C-alpha cells in the first residue's frame, strides 16, 4: 500500500481546481504548516486582515480545541485538522445553525466517499455510534457589517490505541480515508464546504434542516441534555428546527434546546 502524499498547499489547490472546473466559488487562500497550537486560534487572530476565505491546515496540532474549551487531541498523520475562515455579509445573527450546516456538508461528502456516518447534535459526526469528527465554529466581526466564521474540523483517520486511552473514551476512525491521498481528501472536504457555505449565505440553515434530520443519529431516542455534568432536560429527540435548535419531547411538552451536551440514556 502506497503512503498517502504529504499535505502541500499547491497539491490541495490543484485537486480543488479539478473538482471546481465548472463552478464559480470565491478564491480560497490555502496555507499548510508543519505544526501549530490551534488552527482556529491562529485564524481568529488574523480574520480582520484577511482579504479572501482562508484555509489553514496543520500537519500536527498541539493545542486543538473542541466545544466548551475541551482539548482536541491528535497525532501526526492520524487526525486531519484544519480551519476555514469564511466571511458572511450580514452579522453574527445570520450564522444561526452554521455548525449544523457544516456537519451536513462534511457528513454528506464522507458518505459519498464510502464512509457511513451520522450526526450528533449539535456538531459531532459519528461512525458506529462513536465520534469520528468534531466541529468548532467561532465568529468575529469584520471591517464593515460583515462577520467572519472560523470553522475548525478534526477528522480521525487512524487513531492509535495510546491516543484513544489519552482521550479517555472510544472514538471512531476511518481506515478507508486514511489510505486516501491527504491532499485529495482535503480538497473533497473543502469543496463540500464551499458549496454549503455559499448556500448557507443565501438561504441560512433552512436549506439544511431536512438533510440534517435525515442524518440524525438519535432521532426518536431518549436523551439527556447536560451542561457541566448537570442534567438540564430529558426527553425524546425529535430533530432540529430552522434555527438549529434540538426539538425535545418532554413530560412538560416539546422543548427547544439551544445548546448543551447530548448524552444518550437507555429507555427504562
């Protein structure tokens, strides 16, 4: 088996060009670094000086972050870590549901690449019930009325046992993706994001609601909503609405959940 090609900005650009031959998307600046703390943190520091959407890829990330400040652990070549800065013409309010739309874009492309996945609200991608990828979206005001979103993604390709022990829970990986040329794989994911973010800019999350619900891993299952270890709600997960809120059928009626950590709880 041949070793996947090393990540190189010019190879990613060429692969993306081939995918976009008949399409018209904003020009994306592509940067690859050997190592950094966090690609999201790096781009957040630079967004006000960016002129075009910018992709920052790290061959190794030493201080990656997930939601709620959690650490995202990775290993060189075993986890694909990258962030994309994308400008939206309206303010931050227009980005309601963006993390879920990103999840749809990545999940649908992984399905096309032969990896069966589902979505866990609000922004995890699961394979066989275990976390395969995580999404972190941060935002910052632009120079005018616009807002920049920095979309960070960590995708497990090949997770060694020692890293899984350090993470402290079972995670999924994808041997099939691990065999792909890294530049081709990243171009596939980037092209999926180009399409989705362009669509999101025009229609918001309403264009993704039905697609998200089709991929929902926990539909009609009993779940608990937790925050910092405390149970806030319990009920039947119904899906999401046009704002990306989780709809939960509880004893008090249907609840709209804006944020939280979803933990499955077996039916009694």
